[in-house]
């Protein structure tokens, strides 16, 4: 670990100085990096950007409500083996054939250093992070079926995203480097938009930003539009060739920004009457 | 000094152990903060904070701790006073500006302390004393590339300024956050059980059955694990509750969106539930309480949301209900008591901070309904912990 490459963001991903710093700290300390933030602030995309920036392969583990910690390491395909033994297909004596490695397992076995994204860890059961404690600490696990211990050849860069990290246990958090991506300020947002819409008219972008931040400030809007929605919105406006002036009076393609019926209705009747 | 800092953070409620301290030391050793206070601010925050709810406490303690070190608190209050009433900034030529570059921090600090002890009076626009609008390295509103700012507003974002801005103030734990947080809190109420269509392979049973069949493979399936929770949400609407509409809506939509419940019902009342409550917010559709009791048994969890703020006779007198059409023959408090007795698993969430819970109607209600918690994320968590600890809770 004499020379570590540093993360600088990529041409497709604008990272704040703060975030770049934290990514580098996490890589250097070899701690998992836990990222929280509003939806649409680029938590998941960060892993892609880190992998691209370091030139490393990315392994993604999308956590679901039914995910178990074991799934990330390996799964022993019992049913396949039973079936093979019943019908005499395949070599049933070679257990190795029935061990299917998950993203973490693959990363540990890889000759090359990898970036592992554990996406939306909070979706899984409350116990899920605790079950991973040892594996993340020691970067090794045992395959019980074969008695083999798999130790990481190259400690992977682990990036974990979470939407509601309150659920994560303390012991787990202690091992992570934590960063909260706050919603970008208009200036930062302009940089981000430049990446996505390099040819967009300045005037349109300016006007859109103004309307967008206004919309976010409305207390009636419950699901606040995020960066990705703004990018889509500008894309839609450009394709339709909407004149920036129109934006002063109305919101064309509002459905791109607001996805909830109640928000659309609320916006139509600002200011809203309270209940009786 | 680092140890002191960590203890200072601990005193502000961040739970830190030696592990964080060692991590921070290692990071510093590897040159991560590189002698910059603002980089140290972000570094230590990444290591010491567990979630953004901690950021505010971190900011407060960071500014407190490092403010003390910079010696800023030693400034005389009369200094402060005239520094705040500054004269406008004056324009400098390039040559003047160049001459000002190049004082290093230690020198500036030393000079500042020296001059503070010498200076006796207010000073504006000069180049030596601590003052405003001038080119002396000290004071504010002036121009000096390596100066010390005293009071007033600065333009550069230093770590201390970032910390003292307390951007994350509205993320504190005791303030209600959003629907999702509520939803997550409610998720803790889950009661697992297996019921319904068998769709999941039961490995243990399959092996046992296969062994029974002398190796002829038998696959046994079982139903998936599902949540058995039944939740009844009763909300006080109208009158003084109008001020709390938003937070109530958040709780409501959190409960509503939550697909985890087996059954979910929501009902409304005005100030106090009586012999009937309402199934709509406009209080048109009546639901008889006795029917409700028949439909929902004691396995339901009842969450009442209300500010318990009303005239006490609405609770103590027959016919005391605030709405004339209610014409209750029995006092409201009796009905509150019945709800409580029918649903042993019940809590009352009050959108008002607990400091206001001294009003008579509130005290009356708490006599029969003691489990009252503030309607905030913290309160909801406490309420849920109480429900889970209850002897009636399903395992």
C-alpha cells in the first residue's frame, strides 16, 4: 500500500471535494464506506465512478428484503446437486461445482482488487449487517461444505449505500467510514448538468434550475424532485424545444419532476386550505 | 488533544469508542487531514458520525472545542461592539495588496495577541490596529490575505465556519423527519409467521422426507414468512389538531405505505372518541365503537394520535362532546378507558411537546391511558419499544 491512487471523480460524475476526500480515506484505511443521502443524489452511481476512476471491476450486490448475508458470500445449490445425483448428470462428488459465489465471495477470490457495491443495505432484515461484521473485518469466510477458507487476496473497496441507516446496528457502523451526500447547491448542480447536457442552452438551464429549486422549497410537495429527475426534465424540455420563457409561467412536463398524484394536485392549489 | 476532542464529542452524545480514536489516528498518520482544519473536520466527521442525525451534535461540539483553541473568546466585548458597527471596506491597489501577502499564520497570531494587549480604543480603516475596513491583518470587513477575522461576517469557508453554520440542525433526532423514518420505526412492530401458499423450499424437511424415501428425492415446500401485524390508527382531527396536520399526515402515510401489515385500519375522531368514531377525515361516515370492538380483537395494536387538548367537561360529562350531534350519554373518559381496556397493546402519540402536557384534559386522559409519547421519531420509537415489551405482545 505504498502508493494509492486517489479518487478525483470522473468525466461523468462530479464529486465534491469533501466526497473525494472521504473516498480516499476509506480506500486508504480499507474500511467500508457507508453513503447516505436523499434519493437521486448519486449514491449508487458513486461506486461506478470509483471503479472507473481506479480502473477496477465493479461487483454489485442489490440488497432485497429477502436478502441474507450468506447470499453475498456463496450459496450452496443443494437442489441442483440432489437433482444431478438423482439423474446421474454431472460430477456430484465435486462439491465445488455447486458452490455459487456471491458478489463478496467473487471479490475475495479475485486476483485483482475490486470495488464492491452493497446497494441499499437497509432494505434487508435488521440482522443483515451484523451477519456481515466478521466478513468485512477479516475479509475472509469459510465455505462449510468444503471446509475451505476464502481470504481476500486484495482487500476490495466496499461501498455501501443506505436510505434509512437508522436500522443499522452500532457495531456495524463503528467499522464504516460514513458520508452523507447533501443535496447539491445550485452551483454544483450546474456542474452536474453540464455533464449530462453539455449542449443545453444556458438560459434554459438557468430557468430550469430556478424553477426546480423553487419546487423543492414548496412544503406541499412531499416527494421532492431530485437530480436525476431534473436531468430528465431538461432532456424532455430540450427534445420538445420548449422556449425558456414559457417556464416563467408554467411547468411543462411536470410529471417528469413530480411522480405522486397528491403532489401534482397540491401544487395546483398552492396555497392550500387546512382541514376544518 | 485528540483524546480530549473525542471526549468532548462523547459529552455531546456521540457514542464513540477507542476504535474510532484509533481509526482517526491512523488516518492522520497517513497524512489525510494534512494540517488543514477543514479537512480534519470532514475526516473526523466521517469517522465519528454514524448518520446525519449526528452531524448537528458534531458541528456544535467541533465549534465549541476549536473555538476555545483559537483564543477568540478572549476578545473584549467592547471590541466586538465596534467591530460589528463597521465602516465600509476600502479599495486597494495591486501594489498595496501584494505588500500584504505573505505573513504566515503563527506570525499573524503572535502579532494579534500582542496588539490586543496594546490596543486601548476603537479603530477603523487603519493598517495596524485591530479594526474594521482596513488593511491590518486583524478585524473584519477589511482586506488582508492572511488576517484574523474578529466578529462580523467572513467570506472564506473555514471549518469552524462550516461547523458553526450548523447546516444539519434540522436533522436532529428529536425532530420529526420524514415519512420513511416513521415507516422504518413502524417496521419494528412486525410479527412474523408462516401462512398461505407454500412457495419456499424447506430444506430440512426435504432432507428428512428424502431420507424417509430411502434417497428418492422429495421436495417439501412451505409458505413464506409474513408479517401478522394488525394496526388500528385513530387520529384526532379538527380544532387544535389543524396545527399538527403535517406531522400526522406523515405518520399516516408511513403506516399506509407500509406493506408489512396484515391488516391496517384508520379512523378519526374529534378531541375524544365516543360511542361512534369516523372512517373519514370530514367526519361524515360513522363507525360504531361497539362494531369496531367486535371486528378488531385484542391482538390489534392501537395507536391513538391526538393532542389531548380540550375542555375537561368533554371528558367528564355526558353530552359534553364538542360536536352537538355526538350527544354522548356517557362521559368521554369512559370511552377512552374502554379503548384502552379493549386494546391492551395501545399507545397514545401526542404531537405537542411533552412540556405542554400539564393541561387538565391531558392529565385526565393520561390517568386512564398512561402510555403517552410525543409524536416525534424518538417518541414513536419509545412507544414501539413499550409495545414490544408488553406482556400481551405476540412473539
